[in-house]
């Protein structure tokens, strides 16, 4: 069952108006989208996701409130085009949950999972771009090491990159996970390949570039008095969001609603363990 992270907090910080227009920039399986739509009477939610398969599932999960939702297959850098297509100039609120959906992580064939063997893919949109296998098998050892260190914050990146280059070709997630486990054994609770897999996923989907595009658009897309709420799950993402919000605050463009980052309650972490690393930040446009 899909459980949206920090749902109560997201709804509260959005301060949803029944006649408002909202954008869920990361619809995923529709948990947050549905919650927003159920607070609306004459309002509308634009539900965007770059993963067409997740979007199809979201439609099923939000069938009860679909009349107040418009679904769009779009990544962050294209949300402006989504608004234009809907003839919408500004939003009352925007939500972006930057976590990878449980569906992507648990379906082996999507190539994200450490535990379910499948093709080394990791594309959120399977109709676009290079796969993780392309990066693993064709980048130089130095490029691989730099990528794993910078995007995965993996200190053993050179050791892992050297092992990858020697073991090529690598075509499945299981093959790569086992190689890393043998090369850089577990030192804590996390699987030793976790940070390398994260780095590859970020690179494949150009997640940092896409997030930067979304952050650049928020002050123009959200109307004065409207709100933007962002959920992050990694320090690299949270740092980007925090710095953008702080810069807007200093420039007098927003009122920061979360002086300190908001985290899930102990009860939510117990009931929904994937929420444990979530951080919520929110601003109101001035």
C-alpha cells in the first residue's frame, strides 16, 4: 500500500484553498495529489510526473477525485509548459516530494533496486536518455569515481570505480550490488552499494539539474500569498532547497515558514519507515 510521506504536514503548510490551483510536481502514486484534490471544491490539481508508469497507477489511486485533477507526463524542467498548456498563469501552491517511489524501488525490472535483481536501468522515464548500465560500462574510471563521490558522497569511490572497470560488462543490479559488497564490505546498517546506486540514479535522471530548474521557476509560478512545499530525502537535495529558500528570503521574495527543517514524527517513522530521512521546507511567496 502506498503511504505518502508527511501528508498532514504537507497539507497544513500548503494551506489549501477550496478554489485554489495547485501543482504536485512529483505525483508518484498519487498520495499527495489525492489529498490535495479532496480538499478542493472548484479548485484543480495539476499532477505531474516524469514516470509514465507511476502516473498510470496514480490515476487508479485517485479515481474518486479525478474530476479535480489533470495529469501530465512531465519532468521539472517542463512544468512551465504544463501550466501554459492548461492556460494557467500562476498557482496557489506547489508541492514537490523528491523521494523515489516505492514502486520504482521494489520493481526489479525498473533497475533501481539493490534487493530485486533486474536490468541496470534506473531511468524514471524509460523513454529517455542513457541507462545506469551505459554509465557503468562506458565512463572512464576517473569519471566513475568522481560521480560516485560527488553524487553519492561515497568515500570509497575510487576503490569501487576500479572494481567496476575491471568487472565490465555489468548488466544487472544484482551483479553490481554483489561486486560492491565484495569490494567495499558493509560498515553500518546500509548496504555497501546504497550510495553508489544513489549516485547512478541521480546522474541517469539528471536530478540535480531538474531540481535547479524547478527551484528557479517557483517564484514566478506561485502567486503572492501562495506557498511552495518541498520534501527532500538526501543531504545534497536539502542543501539546494535550503540555499534557494534562504536566498529568496534575503531578497524579500518569500516568507520562510520553516525556520527549522520539519521532520516526520516518531509515530510516522514507526508506521512508515521510508519516511525516516524526510525533511520538509516551506515558503510563502510575497
